[in-house]
């Protein structure tokens, strides 16, 4: 840029030099022109003439010289010279014009050149500016280029780093891959080994299976054998059972026969006994008669005894009654004395309450009481009346009090107005007083003036001037004090008036308005206070809850806290449980599949048997139910039959036999028994022997027992004889 | 406790922090027992503040509280804690059921020294202990009105520190907790003269 500028400057200088090179010419020309002009134009005519005078002198000298030569020629020559001079002058003017033209031309050129120079300069400035901009731009570009280059270098470095890293990772991955491949190979080997193991195991298992199958076949064969044997055994058992049954039948038969034999022996004994009895019938008859007589006597005696007992009982009852009545009588006597005492008291009370002359009697007492009660009633009614009256009075009093209050209020109002009036009156009086004082004062003043006048008129002669003046001064001073007093009183009055104005109570209407306003304001105040309290509570709540924007803080906690641990453990637990569920589901499915396969394969396996078992169970259950129902029915039927049978036996044989207790104890009750307590207790021993147990009733029949049971060792005759006996006795008592 | 009492019954900032941390330890153990967050057979009774307080025997809980409270003491002695929250959450759903806030407020103490570590308080130790005892009593009385926690619960301790605190290792920043439909109950507060501790329980209203 500077180079360009310098070169441009050089160019300009060169140009100027060229101009200056031309200038000497011009200057020369100028000087020439100036000299010319000096010579011709600029100088005044006279001077020019004077200047010309040397020439002239020269000419004159020449002239003189010429004159010396010839005078005639001289005039011609002079003319000629003059003409030449004029000519030269014209030429000179011409030259001068030309010079002027040249100068103007030169000036024009100069101005043109200057303008060109200025234009060139501006262009040069502009270009230099541009150049500067371009250089700056260039620098910027260079900086950018440098930065880009650096970036490129950095990127290259990063690229190299990344390359290295990736190479490393590639190497690592390759290593890993190789390792994994090795692992895979190992695993494959392991698997192959395991597979071989498993195969071997499977072969072994197959062998075992075959052996077990063989065994199974053996077992089946054996089973068949056993079955055949079992059928043989069953046949044998059936035979055995048949034999046993026949044995039982034979036993029963033997027993029956034995029983018959026994009964036959019994019969033998019975026949013997009866034969003996038959032999002893006449004796027995006589004895019977004797016994009957005896019995009759005994019966009579018993009847008498019963009669006596009845009488004794009656007497005893009477005695009891008597004793009761005696005790009652004693109690009554006590009561009587008590009542008599009471009666006496009552009589005393009656005497106290009755009139002195009248006879004391309950009637009078009653009348007295009635009188008193009536009096009471009257009193009560009077009391109620007085109460109602008092109530009325109270109401009245209340009304009156209210009225009084109203009146009091009125009185107060009136008092207030009275006070006001009084005040007003006082004020008026005071005013009147002041007015009167003023009047007095004016009067005094008038008197003074009068006195003055009289003094001026009458006593001038008597008093000296001085005295007069003093007197007047006194009088004037007094009037002045009077004025002052007046002023003070007026001031005081004004003050009092003002105070009264201030004190004067506001009118009732204003007061009411103010009161209302006060009330409303109070209500407003209460409302606002309540609102304030609510707001405070709200604020407190919010403060507690930290709803108000908390101060800038961050919440931190220890990473391994119990909460995180609990979350983790619960998550783990959940996962574990889900895994467990998944496992169980798979297991379940497997089992189901296996079950199905099993079912498909064989129906006689245990699982198949299970369903069979279920079916069987259901069937058995149904059977059980039907059997139960059957059993119930048969039981009912049996019960009914048993009852009927028992009734029939009872009616036919006259004895009811009840089984008592879990041991084979039997209670035998006769149809003709006198009381339900008359029963026999009989036990069946293990050897099928019957034994009579002792009961209160059996003791009473000891002789009959001894006679028949001990003698015959048989129950039926004993029971039949007893039945007969009882029947006879019952019919005797009936008749 | 003896170090808390420097000279002439003066409590320094460190001592105050120690007292508060002790209160927090017993308070949190007591809440764990009272709210039935861990089975009652895992607790042992000790005497403190004139009360019988049940402390957890579980080594996990004790070590956790030891770690948290030692850090709390360090921060408290620099007045960097606004609030400590003990949050009780449902272990399965992570729902926040209860939040016990222990709000800390720094106090000036006796001498309003510019350097907080030079401040001391001459508040009587027994008075502070009595105040803490009252708060502990209230904590055990809250069981009567707090809703029954009928699910498996767990707890966490969150510390609200200043924004510029540096977190040590194993500490992590977590968000603020929110309880739906919350109800707050303010318990008594106590002061060591250098710290004022307010205890507030926020619990989820049972619908």
C-alpha cells in the first residue's frame, strides 16, 4: 500500500516536475512578456517616451550622425522608422494577444491537470482504503486458516487416539472372542463329555429297564401263579366256611338238644315236686284253711290297725292345728294389746283434737279431719289465688318499673333541658349584670362629665389648676379600672360561652346516627378480627406444611439408607417370587403333560387308578347312603315290631321286662304290681345263667322266693305264682 | 455431654449441635418403636432425659443413624442445616405416609459475636433436658391420633442443607417429598440458646 502510495506520489512529483520543467520556459516567456509589457504597455506614455529617449538619443545620435550625413533623408527615415515602430507596435500587440491566449490556455490546462490530480488522489485514497481493508481481511483469513489448521491437527490427533483406542478395543474383542471361542470349545467338550455320560447312563438305564421288564414278567408269572393259588385258597376257604357253618348249625342243634335235655330234667324235677305237693294237698288244705282263718284275722287286725293309724293321724293333725291356733292366739293377743295401746293413743289424739265437751269418737275425729282438710283446700286455693295475684302484681310492678324507667329517662331529658335553660338563664343574668354594670359605668361617666362641667363652671375659682387636673386623673383612672374590669368580665364570659358551646351535647339525632355507625363499625371490627384469626391459623398450617416457598436449599440423604435397602429387597423378593411362580408353572405344566401321557399310555397306572378310585369312592358313598337309609328303615321297622312284641308279651304274660344299664341287667315289673317301685332286678351272667338281684320288693317276697325259686331253681313258675297272687289280691281289693 | 459444657456452663455451637444430634438419635429410635416400623422385640430400653426410651438393636439401623448423625453434627456446627426430615414410606409402593420434620433455627446466644463459632449460650443444661423430655413425651403420645401403619414400612432421613454445601462421598441429592392429603401437627419446641428445634409431624389423612 505504502509502495503504491509512494509510487503514486513519485508519479505526482514527476508530473509536477514536468510542469516545473515547462515553467522556466513560461517564466522566461513571462519575464519576456513582462519586460515587454514593461517596455510597452504598463508604463505610461510619457515615461515610455522618456525611455524611448535613449533609443531616441541613440536614434538621435544616429540621427545626429545621420544628420551629419543628410537631413533630408532623416525625415523620411524618421517616417519610415515611425511606420516600422507602429508596425512593431502592432506586431507587439499581436504577440501580446497571442501571449495572453497562450496563458489562458496554459491556465486551463493547469486547472485541468490539477483537477485530474485531485481525482487521482481521491482514487488513490479510495484504493489505499480498499487495500487496507483487503489486508485486514487477509489477516483475518490467515488467522482463521491457522485455527482451522490447528483444529485439523487436533482432529487428526483425536482420530489417531480413537484409532488407537478402537484398535485396542478390537484387539480386546478379538482376545475376548478367542477366549469365548476357547470357552465355547471347552463347553462343547464338556457337553460332549456329559452327553457321553448321559448316553452311558441312558444305556445303563435301558439295560436296567430291560432287566426290570424281565423281572416284571417273572413277577407277572408269579402273580399268575399266586392268583391260581389264591383261587385254590379261596375255594378252600369257601369249603372251610361251609364246614364252619355246618359246624355252627350242628352246635346250635347240640345246644337245642342240651336245652331240651335240661328242660326235660327240669320237668322231671317239677313233676317230682308236684307229685310231692299232690301228696301233701290234704295237709295243705287244712293248713290253707287255718291259714285263711289266720289271714282273715290278720286282715281284720290290719284293718283295725289302719283305722287306729288313721285316727292317730287325725289327732296328730288336730294337735298341729291346735298348736298353730294357740300360737296364733298368742300373736293375736300381742297384737290386740298393741292395737289397744294404739287405740288409746288415737283416743288421746282425738281428745286433743276434738272439742272439750263433745264425746270422743271416730266420727267426730273424721269430721274434725274433714274440717281441717277443707280448711287446707281453702288455704291452698287462697294460696294459688294470692300467687296469681302476686304474679299479676309483679307484672304490674314490672310494667310500672318500665314506665318509671321511661319517666326517669324523660325526667333526665327534662333535667338536661332545664340545666340548659338554667345555664341560658345564668348567661342572660350575667349579661344583664354586665349590661347594668355598663349602664352604671356610663352613668358614672355621665356624672363625671357633669361634675367636670360643674367643676369647670363653678369651682374653677376655688381649686387650683393642679388640683383639678389631679382629680380628673383620679376619676379617669377609676373609669379606666372600670373599663378593665368590664373587659375581663367580658373575656371570661366569652370563654365560658365557648366552653359551653363545646360542652353542649350533640342533638339526639346525631347521637343516634353516631351510635348506629359505632355499632356497624364494631360489627365490622369483630368480623375482621375473626377473619384475621382464621388467616393466622391458615398461615400457621401452611408454615407447618412448608407450602410457603422454602428457602433455597437442597435435600440430601445417605445413599445406603434403610428405605433404599427395603425397596431393593422388596424388588428382589418380587423377582424371586415371580421366578418361583414361573418355575412352578413350568413344573405344573410338565406334570400335567406327563399325566396326560401316562393316561394315554396306560389306564391302569396309579394316577389312572386315582380317577378310578374317585369313581369307586363315589359309588361306595352312594351305596353307603342307600345302606344307611335301609338301615334306618329297618331300625324303624324293628322298633315298631319290638314295641308290638313287647306289648303283646306284656299283655299275654303279665310282665314287662326292661333292659337296664349296659350290662345285661333286666328289670321285671308285674302288670298287677301295687306301685311302680315293685320290680325285680335280674342279671344275665356270662355263662347264660340268670340271677335274681336284691331289690326292696324282692325282700318283701322272701318266703315265696325261698319256697319256689330256691326249691325249683326256675323263674317261670315263680313269676306265674306271683302273678296269680297279685291278681287275686288286686281282685280282692277291687271287690 | 461433658464436652458440651465447656467452662462455666457455657454451651458452644459444637456443644449445641451435639445436644441436638443426641435428641435426634433418641427421637428417631423412639419414633421407629412407637410407629411399629420394626418389630418390638428388636428394641432395648434405656434411660434418657428421665424417660425410658426404646432403642433399636438392629446393627444396620444403628450404623445408618450413626453415619447420618455424625454428618448432621458436622453441618449443624456450621449452621448449614435448615431442616431434618425423617420420612416413613411404604416399602412396596414407595408412597410417603409420614414425615417428621425437625426444623433448625440458628439463634444468637448471649454474645452476638460476628463469628458464629465464637457464640456461646449460658442456658441451663437441665432446662434444655427438660424441654427435650417434654418433646419426647409428646412424640410417644402421638400414637394415639396418628393413623395406623398397617403395611410394611421403612424410613429414611433427609437433610435440608444450604445450596452451597459440598456433599461427601455416599451422599446424594434427592427431591423434596410430598404427602398427599397431608395433615400437620406441631409439637413442642426446644432451644439450646444457639439452635431452636421445632418438631412437626406431617401424616397422610386416612380417607
